[in-house]
C-alpha cells in the first residue's frame, strides 16, 4: 500500500502481545500523542520475529522497522526475548553489508505499563527514520561491479602438498574400507587441473585418490545423505570444521563417520586459475614443485604460485589439519589465528552504503537461481524443503528479480548464522562468480564479535550462539532512547 | 473466503478522529471482503447483533473488527462469532483506538492508518483456520519442593484440601531456616515452638509423602501431568528401621564433624539426627567424616544401633512421582559474605553472620543458648551489628533489599540484652525498614527500652586491635562524624540470594530467575505466586525477600491456586500453538533446544526422527517457528505466511 | 536470398546502433567483472561495451525468460459489482541476439520443436521466437568442456542461426543463413559500416576450417539412444554415475536446450492488493520438487533417478520424439557444475555399460 505521500514514511513495528503491545495500548489510553507512521503487527513474542521478516520488509519498501518486546527477564514465555535479542542484534549489525542503514532497524523493550517510554520510542524512532528519509529502492540503484583484491599474506607457508602421505592414506583407507559404505575424497576431474569428489567403494577406487591443492571441494556436504550408514571421509582442516558442525547439530552421528585427516598446505582458487588459463582445449601437463603449480594448456605454460593463487580462506587458515579425526597423517601445525577481514568482506567494507546496494544489485543481476550455492553448502540441510521454492511458507516468489535473489542469499546467510564455518563452497560453486561468501562472512564476523570469538565448527559440544542465550549478555548492550 | 469488516466508531472515541465510514468503504475493496460497515458501538449488544446477523446474511466465514485493543475485547468478539456459528478463532482485530484515534488528531493520517491496519488484519485473517482446543486429564497430586515454612504451609493446606502432596526437602529435616531461628520478631516468641508443631503435622498427615534428603532430578510433562524424578540421597541409615534414638551419635568417635545445622558454629558427630525436633527424626551419616566410610575402620554405630539400621553401602535412589502441579518453595541462602574483606568476613573468628548468631542464641545451639565468642568462648560485652552486608550494594551487584534484616537485627539486639544484661549493642544501618504490623513499634522498643545504639552509616573497616577485640571504624552520617567502636563480636546481616542450585531447578521447571537466583513470578503485582509455566507456583523467599508471615501467606496462596486448578477434572489448552510439518522436518533439533517449555520432543516416525509438539505443553510463543530454517514448525494463527501477508500488505513497491 | 558482408573491427557499435534503430532489442554478451568473471547477455544500448566471448549463460532468455508473467489480473470492486480483468498478452518484443555461439543457436532449434512443432504451440514462446534474429559468432576453437561436434554440430554450424559471423583479420564476416537474416543485413543502412563480404569470404572459410581442425576427434555416440534406454532400469549404474551430484540446478539452468518450467500464482499484493499474476519460471529436473506430487509422494526418489531423467531426456526421449538430441554440446553443464559432473562421461559410460551387458 502506498504511504501518505509527503506526510509519512513506511514504518513497520513487530510488537509482542504481552508487554510492548500493552505498552502501546497504555500510551493510547494515556492519549500520548505519537507520529502516525508506525504500523503495528502483533506477534505473540519478540522471539517469534524471525529476522528475515525484517529483511523482507526492508527490501520491499519499508523505511524503518521496529521490534519491541518485554524487558529481558520479563518475557511472558521466560526466554523468547533473550533469543530475540541475540538474533536481532546480529541482524542489526548485518544490515549494513546489504547497503541498508542499520539505523532503519531498531529493537527495544517496552513494558505494558510504560506508556511514556512507548511514546518516546515511537517518536524518537519515527523522527530518526524521517531524518534518514525515504529508503533507497533496491531496484532503482545503478548496478556496480567491483572486484575483491585477493592479494593476501598467508599465516603459514602454503605449499602443494607434494610430499603428503598419500600412499599411507590409501593404505589406511583400504584397511578400513571393509567396514565402511564408502570413503569420500577426491579424484581427478575432466582434466588434470581439476579434481572432483570420489566415493571409493573398492580398493581399485581407493587408488584413484589424489591429494593436492586442487582438492577444493568440501566432502562434508555429502555426509548427511549417508545418515545411518558408516562412511569414511578424507578431510582438510576446513572440511573437518563442517563435520564438527554437523555433529554439533545432530545431523550425523560420530560413530557413523571415520575421519582421515590430511595436513592441508592450501588449495587453489579455481576461479582465478580459470581466469588465467582462459579458453583452452587440453591440459598437457600439471607439474608441482614445493610452492607452485605449472599447468601447460594447449602448449602454453602457466605458473601458479600457491602464495598468490590460494583460496581466500587458506590465507587466514589456522587449522590446516583437522583437530577431530580418527586417522591423522600429520602433526598439528602451530599457527596463531589472526583476526583479519576476508577479502570479499574487505571489499564491501570499503564501499559506502549506497554503493553496497548497487554492488549487490549488479551481482544479483547475474544470478540464475541454480542454487548451486545452497546445494554445495555442507550446512544447508533443509535440501528438498528449502524455503526458496516453497509455498508454505511462501517466503519468496519465483520472480527473476534481483531483490528476491538477494533476499534468498540473506535468508541463506541468516540460516547459517553461527553455523557457517566459512568453507566458501557457496561462492566457489557459483557459476557466475557472485561473491556471496561476503554475506556469510559478515554474519560470522558479527557472531565472533558478539559471542566471545565463537567460531562454528570448532567444538562439537558447544551451543550454537543463536540457539542459546545469557540473561545478561556481555557484548549486547541496550541502546538508550535519547 | 468471505470476510466481513466492522469499523467501530466507539462513539466519538474513534469516530472523532477517524473517518470510519471511509475506512469501511476502503475495506470493502480489500481481497475477500464481501461486507463492510461502521457500527457506532461494536462491543455493545446492538453492535454484536450486527455482527451476528451479518455473518448469517452474508455467509461470512471470518470477520475483522476494527475497534479498541484486542487485549480488551478479543474475548468478547470471539464469543460473538462463536454464537453466530463460526469458529471463535476466525476473528482478527485492528486496533484503531489505542493505536490510532487516541494518539493523533490528524483525520487524514488516522483514516489512512486505520484502513491500513484493517488491510493487514484482513491479510492475516485470510490465513486463519478454525482451531479447536484439546482437553486433557489432571493428575490431582501436587509436588512441593522445599520444606521450609512456606513449603510446609503449602503442603498442609493442599493436603487439608484432600490433595495428595509429595514434599521434597534437600536437607535431612524439614523446617528450613525458620527451624534454625531462636526467636521470631516482633513477638519474640520461640521459633521452634511455632514451626515445630507444623513440622509434626506434616509428618503425621496421611496425604503428605515426605522425601527428606532428596532433590528434584528431572521434570517433564506439563500442567496436570508432570513426571518428576526425585533423587533420594543415601543417608547410610535405613530410615524404615531408624527410631531416632540417638544411640549412634552418642558413641560416634568422629566428633569433629562440622555442624551444618548450626551454621558451622560448632562441631558434631558424623552420624546424627539433625536436631532434636527434626522431622523426620532419623539419623544421617556425613560420609566424608565417617571413619568407617572414609577409612574403612570403625563401624561403631552399626554395632550400637539397636535396630541394625546403619548401612554403609546404601546408594542414592531415584523415585518417580506423577503430579499435576508443582509448588517451588526453595527459600534462600546467604550470599558469599567473604567478599566483604574490609569486615574481615570469613577471616576473623568473631565476625559472624546473623544466622550463626541465631544459633549462638538458640538453646539447642552449640553453646546451649549462652552467647560466647567463637574465638575464645568469652562472653562479649560490646556487640556491633552491621546491616546491609550484601544488600542494597550496587558495587557488588546486589541492588536489592534483603527485606527482613532490619527486623531480625533489632530482635537479636533485644535478645542480646536479655542474655547479657551488661552488654551494649550498636547497629550500623542505612535505613530502618519496618513496615509490618507491630514492626516499627518493635524497633523503637529496641532503642528505647533495650538501649541499642543505632548508628546511621556504613562501617568502612574492621580490624583486630591486638588486645583480643576488634576496632570497628565507621561513620555516623547523621552527626557527620567518624565513629570508632571497640567490639568483642561483630554480627553481619548478610544479604540473601536464591538457595544454592535455584538456577538449575528453575531450568528444570522452565521458569525464569534473576541474577540473584530468585524465581520470576508471572506478574509482579497481579500474579505473584504464578509462574510462566502453567501449573508451577512459587511460595516464600525463593521468589524474593519476605518474612515469615508473608511466606506463610504465600504458601497458603499457592495452595489456593493448586486447589483452584484441581477443581476441574479436565483442562483445555489454547489451540494457538506450534505444529510440525513432518515432511519438512530434518530432525536437526534446533526447535527442541530453544523451546522454553520443553514442549518439543523428538519422536520416531517410520524409522525417521522427527520433531513433535506436545500440544498441552506448548504455550504458543513461536520461538520454534522463528528458529526452524526450513519452516517446518508453524505457529497456528501466527504462521510465516500470515506474518508475511501482513508485511507484504504494508511493504510492496 | 543470401547476403555476405564485412564489418571492420571498429564497426561493431555502428552496426549495433543501426540494429537498435530498427526498433529491436539487442541482447549482446557483456563481461561482468568479478574474481570469477562471467559473460551474460544483456540489452545493449549506445556506448555499452560488449564482448564476443562465449557467454557463461546462454541466450535462452531471449525466448524463454527465467521468469515471465503469463497473465495478470486485477479485481475491480465497488459496492454492487466485482469484476476481474485479465491480461495474458505475451511479453515479447523484436529482438536480436548478437554474438551467440553455434551451440546457443542450436538451442533455439531444440526449443522450437516442443514449443512450436508439437501438438500445442506455446503462444508466449512463439511471440518471442518469431521476432527473434540470431547473429552467431562462429567459434575459433573448441574448449576443454565443449563437444558440439559429437552431436552433429560444429564451430560454424548454422543451425538455429540467422546470421553467422566469423572473425577474420581486421573484422567480421557476416553471412546470412536464413532469409530473415539476409533481409535484416540487406536492410542495414550505410551507417552500419557493412561492406561487401564476398572478397573476404574465403578468409572466413579458412578460419572456420581451422576451427574444425582444432577439435579433438569425436567418439561415435550414435548408439547412445538405445544404450541409455536399455539401461533405464539399471539403478546401480545411475547411482554410481551420480554419487557426487549435489542436486543443484546449474546444469539445467545453464543449458541452452533445457526448457522445463514451473507455473506459480502470486495472488496478493500485486497492484495494490487487488490483483495477482501467474508466473512461468524455469524449473529443473535435478530438484526433488520437480516430480513431487501433491500428496507428498515422489516417484523420483533420489538424485540418481533425476540425473537419469536428464540424460535420458537429452539423449533418448527427446531424440525418440524429435529425431535429434536435446543437447548442443556447449559443455556449460560440465564447466558450471560445482563438482564437474560430466554428461559426456555418463553418455560414454552408458554406451559402454550397455555394450557390456
């Protein structure tokens, strides 16, 4: 519905039935004059407000969204607002990456008797939104395409894994194979410069195993499909974090998985390799030395130094060898983790809010909704019942519209909040090179900052931060309404 | 769907600043709306009649009433639609009074806003489906957790109302803190003499099953049908055989066992009956101090026991009880007073807590009622009472008042004078809080008749003066000058907190609790003994500081609530609850983990794990719906699609 | 009719702006910079850079958009009456796809059969197809994933194209292959900078020959149709072939010949809450929802059966119905697959497996 032109802006409120809706009632009873812009949607509890309702509103024309619930500890349902507080704070800090001013969204706590506070909240928030003006329309901004700068320094020397214990690995797998459904790893793809997942069921299959910087795929993505069957899996350090996360979420059982941990020396960013190789007919040779790979294609040599062509995640990797494993082929490498902004996110950080919106418009324009991003994600476990193409719930339509596509990416990012291990498979899988990992990285960064450096996939016993709460949050502080 | 819309004028309350006729006109154009009108008073009888006849005439299957807050008249209009033959949940309301007409005077904006609120109500109503309550049986038994005076009162009142009671007490005896007190204010009558008979009543009541030395291990289920697992800790004495004769403790060689009942002011034997009036009057062995159990040689008690009740190999037993309601009356413990280093708390033997002092005063205490300093057994002459040690102190995160310290300090000062006529008591206080019946009179008597010196001000430090006494440095803020008192004994009125383990119990009960471990009531004024978990009630200090009469009153109040709940044979649930679409569920357990009520369980359906909502436990908060990534859990009448319909109505380019 | 023209290298913008002046929308490949750059067809306008590289996404959108509105409706109500206004006019405009590759163009020929030559003619498709002119750039070489020559195509195959463009030194040779193409070339004004191409046509032919020569020899897959049909019920075969499939839709959405669609109605909110629309959007047989029935039952229970359908459709069912494969060998399903699942390998394995049996 159109807003009253020139008079009002579109402000949506989600109010819990017990406290804030009552507070708004009390304000009415007290004839507390308020701006008329706010439209209140009554929900049972602030915990009912899925953050993606708010994203939906903001992407579709809301100029401001306000969520209000009972004061912490006063929740009618004892803990709903504790969960809401965590989720909404994550959302608030996430919004800027989409190019949406976080000031357009606020959450607060107003009790049923706090008429004056409610009046103050509505007035202050409405004035704030009016000061920001009408929200920019996502479909009206000019697309902007920018490339992340991938020149990074690795925390440890990257290599080609040339001297890795591949024969020993094969031996160990063969020994375990009889008790396993299969062992998942990597084999050569359609040419030597590519690997693809391998599902070894026989000793002959095991001989196809390869190890090296081409092993980009995360084999953990297949584990939930084997639920109830015992399988082996060869893992890099990052893959193991996905396994840990799956264990943590009860999506696989520990006794059903045998982990073969290989010490990873870094993997190649196949996107940049592809750019460099260009169009070629055949790969003639792939030669490794300690620190670089030489690919000869159609007679032309291309040398790729690991330090320059690794995947973004490899530069900051502090766990090249899986902490959790059954059979390990290396010693843990002592790498001090450094908190650095990943390149995709650094690019977004360098842009202004309007530029970020333009950036996503430009990027999402390429999206075909093939959902390779979703299906390559080891943590996307809804699979056949993803909300992307469901009618009940009907979160999004099939319109080929950049907004709907970005909305899906936001939903994906939100469903991964506190669960994403940053394996980057979503982005790697994207055939048109949309840097969607940045959205997950932003959420990951927010979660790390808010919840004491929580990193998904490091502790199978940890409680995922958005599925728990603290009555008194250390890093979430109430914002005053002054 | 055929929707009718009723835009109430509410006299001039709405009609004054909203063009109701125009809103009705606009509403008539909304999808599925077949009838829209604007009655003067919709909630009045003619207004309700309009709705009923419109439902019949236009064959409506849902209505939107735009009027006052649904918190006001939703039940009214639900009855109206029900009378007209519709399901009571086929109603949505738009709040155009409290949220529109009463908060602004601009008719254009108000009319537009009212129309939009109606539009979102219509959008939501289109997703409504008829809902039906489920009814379930009530198990008319009650569990009372905690056998202090509040729990005792609740148990006795329930049992007297013919409700079987399971009373669980963590200590070896019921009686709680009150049993440790010497006298009670303001009457200065003997505490044991008034709580003692009640304890005996508990023991003798045919409808009360008492589990002492027991703790609640696990609680599942919901109002009417809780299943409670109780851990009966091993007393190493067969209580069926023990007669409480005390022969064992007379002979027990381990005589240096710290005496918890006496607040560690004295020592006792490893096997003993907690105190002479204990209920149940049964012996318990403190395993850590029993020579037989810690070193494997002794066995004296087993030899002397005339009934052969001692059994060193006893183990904890878990028993399961089914109840329909639970009363938590777990009381309090003193906070960790040793944080007050400046008072030498925990370091100087003659700086003691008021509860320890209470034991020194008590005839059944370690000194048989003679006040003696713990350090040298000398009678003190100068006694300093320091109030608010751990109360009203923001610096240690305890902003709250502990409620009863002012009164018991006055009582203890009075008793001190009775015991030691030569003594002089000083009380350092912040304010005297004596709001109860006869309370202020009592504190005045302490000052006026017993010569207690009240000094308004804080003590800054206490240190030994080297001559066996202590220097108490403070300030008298009324006179504005420093005060130094050389004292023989210092009694701290230590602040209280929810009893040890209250947080864990709250989580088992699925109720909330605050920073200090006090349980949260459902509403601070209107539902002081209810909690947000239906069927769980609170009595006594576990909910916040209160004195004995208030605790007893609350114990009775919870009993009234239990009896009221049990007056019906069957209970009905609110059908606006969550439901799992089994096909979408991947059993990731996120909803199970989040649910504040434990209302979601994992069940096996055709060999696949699936989440399942226990309809009678679910309270309808919708947290699960916001948590489930695949949208498998939906909350009836607040489904994703309904909220999306509302959002989409408002926000669409 | 036949027309051969030469366009100097710097003449592209001139030709395109003349094409725009004919009232046509020009869809031309545009490079989208990113860490992994992509090339997509976008409406061209004056001054916009374009590329003649093979696009990441084929130009299927020109005839079968990702999503189109089949019909929209609006309810008008007043006190007494309610009326419903429907609009089902196809959304179509005259279009030139400029810079397709022979494999893209072949895709149009594959789509034409079911949409135009079957018992039902799709009016939406037809409206767009009839107004479409395809300018195809012939390929200078093959690549690691493409295999058009396995299926009877080739780097300069004219199927589906109206004009073939071959890069030679100094510019492009444009050769009409249909009357539609010739008419359009002939109608170009001098401003289009088109010169007579006959004198340089030999150079174009040389370039095409060279491209053919660069291809690796094609295996014989004539028996694919029978072979795949023959192992239809060999579940193990399909299981093994699809172990690593992630069940995403990249292979189908990047395919110039896949044409499955889904229809959804969006009821509320459109046009102020009083209307709605019926959308047709791409669907893909790799998704479990593709065959999920209303009851919840799904006859294609897992990814192996879904992949069997994709391969069978392309190499068995479609050829059964139309006499040609519904695959142009562009290889996009291979290079865009996150796990490089290779349809070439599956087809060859099927032939071998059927032979072994």
